[in-house]
C-alpha cells in the first residue's frame, strides 16, 4: 500500500512539472517578444531622429535631375518609416507573399454618371454669378443641412454631416439662377425650420404651390419610424415653390404628392423625387444644391461638399 501511494505522489509531481514547464517557456517567450518590440521601437525612433524633415515649401523646378532623385529618395524613406510606425509594412509583406489587398480591405468602387456635372465646393464661397452666366435652370432642388434646434434634438442620432446656420442658406442667390417669371424650387425641410423655409422662399420671390411627403418604409415595406422630439418621425417634407409671375407651361398632374419609398442612407433622399421633377419639366435644366455623391444623376448639375 505505501508503495502504491508513493507511486501516485510521484505521478502527480510529474504532471505538475509538465504543466508548469510550458508556462515558464511561455513567460520567457513573452519577455523576448517584449524586448524585441522595445528594440524595434527604439530603432524606429532613432531612424526618425536621423531623418531630416521634408521641406514642403521647396521648389523642385529649380533642382536638377540628380537633386530631384535625392529628394525623392528622402521622401520615400519618410514614407517607409511612417508605414512601419502604422504597421503597414506588415501588410506589404503579406501582399508580396501572394495575398491580395482585396482580401484585406473592402474597396468601394464608385462611378460618376457619364452626363452628370458634379461640382464639389463650399456653397458659402462658390461663385454663383459665374454659374448663372453659364446657365439658367428650370428646376432647383436643395436639401439644406439645417442647423438643429438644440444640441440633442433627436436623442441617440449621430449626424454624419456638417450643419449650416439659416443665414448661410438664405444667402444663396437662388433668383440669380432662374429666369425672372419662370422656374420651380424644391426644398426639403425639417419640422423646426418649416416656417423659416416658407419665409425664405417668399424673400427669394417664390410662392408655395405644393408639398411632397416622403413616407419612409423598411425593406419589409413596413413604416420606418425614426427619432423625434415629440413624435416618432416616419416622413420628410419637400416644399414646392414656383417663381412669382411665372407663365411657363408645365406638365401638371404628373404624379402623387406622396412618395412611399425605402429609407436609405442618412440624409439620402428617394430617387422618386427626381422622377417627379423630370416629369414636371421634361428635358429641362436641373440643379441640385447640397448634393451628395449618391444623388448624382445624368443631365443634372450637382453642387455640394459631399
């Protein structure tokens, strides 16, 4: 019996030895990794200190070919060091081993419509007079980035775009872009700016002739309720104005004033609104202000920062 007990104790000790041995090796390995990491960081800091900063104001046109090559190599060393600091050198080594960048990143492709005129600019500094001298538009649509009434008006909603105060929006010279006595204006409004939008339309010389309600739906064709201050919002409103004194003949009764369409990306409006505009004034000149990339269309001039 004592012999058997001794054997069991010996076995337990052996097991304990086997389990503790890898732990020690693992700790040693972690220590070595930490040492290598610190050494690599010190090497990069040293390399960064040795490199002279790139002179961004240098006039390369005054350098000869040899000097240009030296300057290019200097810039390339800075780029290589930056890639190391960001860990991009590891990605480069992976791609050299046959792994494609497509496997590491999801690359979004986008193609601008062939007959679209996109103008990326800040509306506050854009030369509207120059545009007006080049073209007069039959229809202008705009989806202003209205400044919301309070810091947390819609509890839990993060805005993915910059907002503009009312003054910057009303300073856009809309009448300059349409012939006197002709033209339509479509303005998307939020509840807190409804009255101001009507006043702004009046000051520009337009009268309200209609409005369009976009009722938002989910992919399952259910009502897409969003956040709101008092009630949950499930629709957006677009005011339709016509320049005062207009005698132009239009194609009336062309569609419903209610659009029931799926909710898309943040602030992205339904495509049906463009179909209505193009039916109301066929073969016209169309301008969209505060346009976004996903709204670019053939035969439209699109102006905006996004």
